[in-house]
């Protein structure tokens, strides 16, 4: 009799793409195009910390892969495949089927087939560990240390909705079912900017994906690039669903809100048309929100050019990336 | 102030090898030699399931990487690098320093630098997720589906010590401090057969590493290769530290004992000298223990050629690999 955990493997086993050795050997094997390097990233998601235990399993399967694909996007890499590690306190078929469905659907859309992994029982916590692989021309990789003073700073998509959804669910904002309905998709179904990242190769200098909030993530670029930044607060593209919220809530969502999985990137001013074309070509709105400066630190300015006070706490508290 | 978890990252951050982009960007980047494919594997270790919570942290750091390097060895791949995911209920500096020391020491011996990963807090369970990458010529990869009827079956090293140590610690065998001292190293400090695996490329047909026990792991080769096997029980190389144990304990340790992290591989009879040379060249004892058959199933024979009864349960119960 196959064990419960052998059966679990069946939810996650799919035929491997041509030329790839997938699930079922000691290792998966995949080729890498000549001249390309392998880009790889691994994120852990832990129940009760990164997601609510009662989140829809299909959304969780989607998001577990999305946050990793977002790292490939932020590097400008083309997805090759992924590995999934699952430590599970229980094995419920309906949950597993939903999780696998959400995972595989996103994997298929991005050509990032599941080619291996490991499933085991854990005493208490549900822990999801995804590793993604992509291919990137190292000369076009969007490294964090490549921002130059004078570069424009851009963000893709809209900011703040995931943060507001999180605060509504967590009770930090008063209950508002309509607003929760309008923002929850951003929190639970982020769409990683993989195509945009690839299109920006050779155009943009540095990039990062927004997982911890704009100021904190931009700070990682600045630390690595030994530079500073000026952000024009009025230029930040807020999600429509935030309309009517008090200014402190908006400010926190825009500058400090995490779980966005949009890209923040820098590019020289002469590349503005190319950046706009890359956005249009890949269906990603892009907005120019500031500039890289030679002086360290981040200054956020209001529409009148005055430094904004009361920035979300923690943004200057980042340690090593 | 850097957070506790930023500080943790410092235990695991080391300079990346030349040509590799390591910790600190959205992705790590590494090159792959022309004509080679990437071999990758990911194993999860969960406290209370795969190791005792009070195991020495240095041993745990070693073993978390060793079981993954063992998969590269079983594929005949040369290590390139690895990612570490840690979900931790607490962050104790002494524990982290020990874990990192054991991990990095093994990584350095095998040229498998830690180039990225993720550390997070978990509510209860300590979960360790390592992903390894290696390079292998696909024409020389030791795939599970490559065994041929008539092949010899070989194992490296000695069998059974890890199983006996586990059963002594678990109370399934009566307390025996001297025997525990003689077997515990095999359980806690397995030395992955990475050099042997590479030396067997182009010589051996199929290989697997012994994590679940000889019969069960050999069974995965047989399923993938659509073949059977005959094992000569008297030829199995038992660890010296097992001398004097009752026959049922020996039999279970030799045929069903897991956590061995030696290689089981098949090679044509004309390659016997080459196999022995590969073992001698890499410091790995190798023993010929049986043969691949066209008929399905595994038959274990005693020294008189009679089928052995009372085989360890579960060996014919494997599900999908």
C-alpha cells in the first residue's frame, strides 16, 4: 500500500518538459542555454506567520510560487522550473488538491514546471518551501547593486492594496467588507512581474521586488549600490481600492506596505521611452516615482517639494539584505 | 537596529565563489559549464521526525547538507552550490553558530558554497530545507531507470550502523552505551559519496543513495528500470560495530535500515575492475552484493542460495518515487 505521503506526491507529479528529468530520481536535471547563468531563489512560507491557516488552499498554492517567481522577475530571469518542499501536520485531500491546482496553474502560465521536491509530516506547523530556477544573461541581470545616481526610480502596478487587506483581516483597520473584497485579491493572488523583468533586461539598471514595503526594499538597492533616493510621494501609483482612506493609512500602505510583489527598478533618464514600451509590451503599468541620488538616505517629498515627515517606521532599520 | 533574523543571516553569509552572485540579491546567480546540465535536489528535515530536538547543532548542520549532497552523489554530479531555508521557533546564538559551523565545514569540503536562502520564525517546529545544485554531463548521469538485467548490484561503505544507533536512541533496542558510541557517528555524521558518484559516471548504469533502506531504495531503481534483483545476503558489508547483535536485528539493519547515505548502484559485469578502481580512487569501499534480473521483485538469498524469509516489512510497499 502506498503511504499517505506517497499519495500526496501524486498531486504534485506532472510530466516534465522536454529535455528535463523531473520528479522520481535522486535529482532533477535541466539544461541551461549557452551563455546564460542560472538564477535561483528560495522563500519559506509558514502558517500563522506568512498566511492565515484558513486561507483558500488554491490561493496559497498560487502565492507560494508567486513570491518566488517574483524574485526571478526582479532579476530579469526566464523561469525554467521549480522544486516544492511541504511540511504538513495533516494530509487532507481537498486541501492538497486545491493547493496543487493553484500552484500548477501559475507554474503553467510562466513555463515554470514543478520538477521535484519533498513532502513530509510535521508535528504542528505547515511550512512551504519553494525553490525556483531561471535563466538569465549575466550582462542583463537586474542586480541590486547596479543603481546609479541620476537614475529614475520606477514601480510597476499599483501599491497599497495588499497592506490594506492585511490590516482589515488582522483587525488593525475597522471592518469594511466592501474594501476587503476590493483589496483581498492583491494580498492573496499576487501576479509576479516575470515578463516585465525580462523585458527590462538591458534597459533597467537595478531592480527588486516589493515584498517588505517600498522604502525598505528600495533601501536594499541603495545599500547595495551605495546611493540614496528621492521619492515623489504624489507620483506613487496607489490602488483605486484605497480611495477615501485616511492619509496616515494611505501613507503607510504606499511607503511601508509589504506583500506587493510589484517591481521597483532604476533606469537612466534616456531609457524612459524604452521603460514605458517594456511596460506596455508586457501589460504592466509603470510609474516614475523618484530618482537615485549620490547622497545616502531616502527623502520622500510632497507635491510642493517639502520633505514628508511621519514616514512608516522601520524603513531605515534594515539590516543586511 | 537589525532584527534578530537579520543577525541570523550573518551566521550563514560567506563570500561567494568567483563568478557566483551569492546572498543579498533577489536571486543567486551561477554559471554552468558548457555541455553540462544542472542537477538539483531538495530535502526537508523536521525536528521530532528526522532528528531529535537535542541533537548537537553542528551535527545537524552537517547532516542537513549531507543528505542533499548524497543526492548529487547518486546522480554523479559535481556540487556547485546550495540554498538553506530555516524555519525556527527560537533563535539561540550558540545553536545557530554550531549549526552554521557544521554546515559550512561540509560545504567547503565539497565545494558546495551556500549562495542564498531564507530564514524565518515558525510557531513550533524547526524545519530545515536545503536545496543543492550540481553539474553533470547528461550522458553520464546515474539515473534510476538505467539498470539492465545482468548488471551487478554494488553498495559503497558499510550498512546497518545508523539503523542500530537510531534503535538504541529510540529505545527499540536495550541500552548499550558502547554500541551506541560505536554507531552514532554513522547516524549523525554521514559522509556523502559525492566523489564516488562522479567517478562512477560512464561506468555505472543506475544509482540511488540509501536513505530508506537497501530493499526499499533498490526497489525504486527496479521500478524505474522495469527489472528485478537478486541480493546475496552474505555479501552485504555490515558495519563492524554490529558484531554480536541477534540475527533479526542484523537482518533488519542490513536490508531495511535507513539513513545510510551510501550509494547502491548497478554496473555491467565487464566494468568490475573499473568500479573497484573508482572506489579505491575515491576512498570508498565498494562491495558486489547481487545482480539485476529480468524478472520483477527482489529475492534475497542466503549463503546456500536459499531464499531468505522474514524480510524487513515495508520493502515491497513503496509507492511512486
